[in-house]
């Protein structure tokens, strides 16, 4: 999505992004915080970065497939998803 104004980089709204909605946040110079027009989320840059990192943590294995569950106390083995190939 294109950035609406020049200046500070707009981030994705973490609240909307957790619900699979890709909305840019806007920066309020007077309050020095970011806000979302859709869900009324407001927060500082550190809040937004922290919550967006939580979203990346949640979806980090989205394009991976489990190859082997392993034995007790052994790590799970993942491989890249190859899109319909056997």
C-alpha cells in the first residue's frame, strides 16, 4: 500500500494485521504517535514495532511444512513448501 504523505515511514497497523487486514498507520506530529484510521489503534513507534514483531513470530512458519515430528524432546523438522510438487 502506498504511503499517504511524505515524512516518517508509515507502519502496518498491528491490530489490523493480526486480522489479515493490511492497513498503513499514520503519524501524528503533535502527539508523536502512530494511529490507525480503521480500528482506532494508537501507539508509539516502539509499541508498533514490538507488536509487529509479535505478528512475525506468529506467522514465521507459514510457508513451511512439517517433515518429521521427531521423538520425545527432539526438535520438529521443517522444509520449505514447494507448492504442489511431490
